[in-house]
């Protein structure tokens, strides 16, 4: 709860003014029945119109003050709760930006979205009720009871017994409902996950004609929520009948007792009238309190879920005195082992000892799941090693400022992502100050300029969210161009040309070799043609280096590499090149390019 309340920040004043005005509203409302009793007893029954006018004026003044206080309480409550929600969402979003990959791995995307939407809304509603209704309801209940006892203690005691009985009934109903609401809000993640998965993979869904299956899956998630909320609301529905039964029963009993007391002269008509008003005020306050408990119960689970994110400690942090200079692009793996959960499970990488000179081009190849992506993720410190050290430019990556390190080690990840905006907007993720000429030059190096020029708006072409309006190969080339704009000392291409034909792949490699000769280049690939011209090729197998050398050396000496080569070349070649012509890839005319959409 402390983490949540920290986000009140600039809305503290509004948070204090809300209960103040709520208390003022209650005081004025409590005075109204008292003044009404005076009008009846001292004015109407005695025929004294001056008293009627005097107390009537006071009643109007109290009503106006109550109205003003209610409006102000509502205004400040809305401001404070909305401000808290705004700050909470910003705090969660900022916190997520500090997470390492290992931190993000703990949460699903749908879970994080739910925390920033549904959970924050629950906290917002609960906070608004706490600073307004949670002040108003108890205060109204207490003051109504006090005024009732001041009027007639005997009758108020009967009313108090009814109130305690009603509190017990409402408490039982609330406890039953709260358990169901807890279960219901845990189901929101499943619902959001179903929506997100369906929308993000809508092409696959339609391609495999799985709309009915997806509808059924969503209906099941939505139906579970429906059942839980229906059951919870069904239990809450007993609140109103229980209150009406007890309150009207109390009114009948007090009416009967009051009539006897009036006849006996120990109670006036005005006092009995005001007593009825206080009774209803107290019952309504108890009803409001019951709803507050429901709201707080509903928000408790949300508070815990939000706090989990806000208190999450990022695994990766900058050192006390981070280094912001890098000598060169040399890379050293010194007996490195790595597991995604330190101390748990088996190592993804084991005893990696490797030294790469600045400016070298290194190919990395191996079967799916052998640790290729994990290997390069350690260089830009997306994860930290479990044992050993990774050095870039002669320094352990943990000594660098992380932002500086990631500017110098540019990565085109396996999963290419473009953001909504123009092509230039996306390119400038690499360098926000890059000129148009620099962007065009980077695109030429990535072989992206040729297809951009075919767009009507060229570099001002709007890219839809996720790059939905460009092909897979076009997306990959834009991501490579974006990485080149960083002018890095190390460039990592994680299977980043898998969706382009071999001719374009060869042209990209040729451009990189000539345009950034001093940059260390690591190329992860599934096909031999993408790495065969590298200075050295690393063969990874089950998290270990199985072989390292040039293409010819590995053909002769490494069984795994030779097997991959044989299966790709003699087995039919790459997807767009016959086996017989694979060695002539670089001479293939670019007009024959085919995109793997």
C-alpha cells in the first residue's frame, strides 16, 4: 500500500480537502433534521411564524453549505483519484522500462496490460471511495447515532440493536462476495491474453481458418468472468432487501414506541420526525460502508499485483562509476556460463571461452535452441552471465553505462519490430538526430533504399503498427538500417536476413564489409550462405562451442557444420537458389529478388 500511496504526489492537497469537505457535508446534513424538529416544535405547533422563518433560514443555509461541500468533495475526490491513477500508470510504465529481459520474463504481456488498465482503475475507484465515502459514511453513522441518543436513549437502543444485526448480515454477505471478486479479477489476465493473442496473430488465425476455435476460447474466458461476477453480484443483491427489512422493521417498532411516548408527553412530534431521519441516515451509511468493503476487497488483489511490478528490483543496474568510453569492438568471452534463472535449471551456455578481434566478421550457426541468441544477448548486456565475464573493448560489460554500451553494441534482434510512424521516424530510433541523407545512406547499405523509392511517399511512407504494411524482408532491412545509424563498434545480426533472398543477403554483407570495415560484425544465421564468407564461423551445439574456424576448415574438420552444409547445398540449396548455383549467389541479378513475405 505504501508503494501505491507514494504516487499521490502532487494530489496530496486534493486528498486532504476531500475528507474535509465530506465532513462538512455530514455536519450540515446532520443539522437539518435537528433544525426541522425546532421548526415543528417551536414554530408550527406553537404558531410562532418568526421561529419558522428563523429556523427555515438556518435550514436553507445549512442545505446550501451541504450542497457546496458535497460538490467540492466530489471535485477534489475525482481530481485526487484520477491523478493517482495517472501517476500509477506512469510509474508502472517507467518501471517496466528499467526491467531487464529476465525481469520481463516473469510477467506475461497480458498481465502487465491488465495491471496498467483494470487494476489501476480498481485502485482509482477504491481510493476515491476511501477519501470521500469512507469518511462520510462512518461519520454520518456515528453522528446520527449520537443525535438519536440525545433525542431518546431508550428508542435509540432499540435502533442500535437493529443496526448491529444488520451489520452482521451485511458482513456475512460481503465476505461471501469478496472471495468471488478475488477469483474474478484473477481471470482478467486470461481474457486479455486471449484478446491480445488473437489480434496479434490474426493472419495466422485466418490462414488456418481457426476463427471458430478462437471464438470458443474467448467465450470460455469471458464466460468464466461472467459466471463469477454474476454469482458475486447475486450475493450482493441480498444487501438491499436485508437493509429494507431491518430498517422498515426498526421504523415500525420505533413508530409504535414513539406514539406511546408522544401521548405520554416525553417525546415531541418534531423529535420523532428527526429521529426517523437519523435512523435512515444511519442505515444508508451502513449500506455505503458495506459497498466500501466490497470495493476495497476488489482493489486489494489489484494493489498486490501493481505493487509486484513497482517493487520488482531490476536484475541489471549501472555500476557506481559507469564507463562511457569504449576503446574498440573487440569481444572476449572468459569461461562464460549462463542460465536464465541463476542457480536454477541447467546452463544455456557452458564454458564459453572465445576472443574476437575488433573489425572481425564472425558467423554463428547451430541448431534451433543451441544458445545462439543467448550468446549475443550477453554482449549488449541484455542478460548478465552466471559465471565468467564478457568484455567489450577490453572492459567487462558490467563496468559500462548500459545506455552507452547498447549504443556501441547495436543489435538487430531475431524478432524485428517497427513502430507506427513514418519510415524516417523508425530509422531515427537508431539516431534521433540523423539527417535525411544519413538515413538514406544507411538504407542503401541495408539494401532498403531500392524498395523505399518505389513507395509513393518514399521515406515519409507511414508504417502501420508492428510494420503490418511491409513484408518480412522489407521489415528486416529497415531494422538493419536503423541499427547502422548508431554507427556502432559492434553490430549483431540475429538471423536478421532470413526473410530476404540470398542475392540481397550477399549484397547486404558486401555493403557492411565495405561501409563499416572497423565494426565487429556477428551474424547469426540458419543458412550456410549467410556466414560462409565470415572471417571465422562459430558452431554452437547444446550451449557449447563445437567448432570454430573458416568455412573451408569447418567443412573438413567439423561434423555438425559439414552436416548442415550437406543438407542445405546437396539437399537442394537455399529457398531461392538451386544447389548448383549457390556459390554464384553474389553474382545473381537483383532483379530476380523475391521477398519471403
